[in-house]
C-alpha cells in the first residue's frame, strides 16, 4: 500500500515552460486535492476533485489546470510557468465528505518546483 | 467561506513543560477540525480530528485538542513536551455540512522545544 505518490520530487523550469505534476493514490479515495506551500502562507488549496470526472477550484487556481479521469490519478498542469509558481506542491486524498468515517487527508511527500 | 487563524508564528517551550498551539476557525456549517504536523522536507501527517461528540479529542504522540464552539477555537495541547515534538503544526477546517470535502489550512505554527 503506497498511499499517495507524487512525481517528480524536484523540478526546475524556465518561465513559459509547461509541465505536469503527477499524483496517484491506491486507497480508493474519492476526494483528491492539490495544495501549494509557501513560507508564511501555510497551505493553500489549488484545485480539488470529489470523484472521477468532477473537479473544482480552490483558493488559488489561476495558472493551474487539473483533470480526473480515474479515481487513482489527479495530475496538476502548469500551462505556462511563472516565477510566482515557485513553491512546494502537495497532493492529498481522503474519503469524501465528513461524518464519523474517514475525512482526514493523506499527503504525498511533496514536489519542489522552481521557476526561473 | 471557511478560514483558519493560527495567531502565533512560533511557540517556544522547554522540554517537560506543557504546550499549547492555538487555532481559531470560521465556517458556516458544522466544523470538522483537524491538526497536522510537518517535519522538515516531509509531507503532512495527521494528528487528530474533531467531528462530533466529546469536546476533548486525543490523538497521536500524546497530543490532544479541545473544541470550544463558543470561542470557535480548537487549540492543540500536550501535557509534557519533547524535543522531538519540534515541527511545524497546521490546523485545518472543513465545512461538515458540505459534501465537497474541501479542507482549508491555517498558516502554520512552528513549535520549538528546547532541552
């Protein structure tokens, strides 16, 4: 049981380049999300998905694109990278919704992105 | 809209002393509250959560948190701090009345435990 797997762990891009951060989970979680972590800003939600074929915007969606074609995978795309997107990105998954069952997020180890 | 505030950027305590990391929240529906810990260059690890029931929640590594609805707070506590507790701590809130599962985090509090 690998949990949440993110690739790559490190990436350096030039301004204007595009790339995809991959995220996969093997826990059959309905809910998946992407966060970015910046010093003093905590974690900010970029996009999230409550199931295959369903995505929605979080707090800071501009410049990022997502899709959810399967339950397992939730890639994050940067279409034209900017220096402001230099950050550490975390993918996380959980059982959907609240209630007394599940609900806590399981995080990947992070992807450190530098845009020059 | 949901929001979380962690009023202290850093908390310093001596080993063996009790610790408190503060968190206040705002949510329109029922609050589902969480605490996570992050060690350097790692992902976040779940510590504990409040969904419903007893206001005092016990979690991993001896941590506990008290839900206070009137003060909209969910402070993290531990009776006796360890040097190994030094890390970055995040409080988070989900609107339990919503089906989206969206979890919003505070800005984090660095806990420094000195020998």
